[in-house]
C-alpha cells in the first residue's frame, strides 16, 4: 500500500474517533464531567478545568488530524496514552463499575478498553513514523485523498462496531446486575 494512502487513512480514522470523543463532551458535558469525577484521580475542584482542557485538546487534535498535520498524530498519541493510563489505574483499583466517559453509551472501564487504546496508540505511532519517513513529502493526488477517505470511513465503521460491542457488554452487565 502506498505510504501516503496509508497515512491519510490513519488520519481519517483517528479524526473520526476524535470527532466522536469531542462531540460527546460537547453534547453531554454534565455526564462527561461526572464520569471524569468518578475516576477519583483529581480533586473535585479541578474536574471542570480538566474536562475543558481535554475537550480543547481533542478539538485541537481533530483539527490537526483533518488537515493532515503530524502534530495531530502526536496529540492523539498523548491523549490516548493518558486515557489508557487513567482507565488502567481505575481497573487496578477495582473501580470497574464506572463509566469510561468515552461516548454517549455508558461503558464500564475494563482491560479491554485499555487494550483498545493501546491498539489506537500503535496506529498513531505508525502514522507518526510515516510522517517522519516523508510519506506526505510530495503532493497527494485527489484519487489518493478520495480512496484514503473511503478506507478511513470503512476503518471507522469497524471501530464503531467494536465500540458498540463494548457498550452492549455494559448494558448486559447492568441488566444482569439489576442496575438501570
């Protein structure tokens, strides 16, 4: 596969993921803030500022990813490492009943979510390496841009299907535990 095509596909995929993450924060701010507080890693007074900071970082990441900037991949890596670390800390602490705050459907934190983020970090590192190797050093034709968009949307659809499985797992747990 052409390096530019692969790199742009990764940008579209990561961009789609950060669109969903940012829109969740924008649409469901109180719920996101509650999820952030439930991790109990920050003093309560810092939770709103941390939430705003994460939202701003996601917006910047999204803008940079969709304009094919290497800084977008770097910011995506940093955010994904932070998210994976926070989820892992919560799982180790036994706080698996809390919502990850990842999207619109409440999803309990788990090692599976940590692994999901590790896989996304690997993809971001791969994109970073492609940038470093000069995959976009020459101009990209419209056909490569269009094909990469299609592949990115396909990859994002697969990602969303996996996310739905995580959400369904959370629904199943709540159903069988008698929690609504």
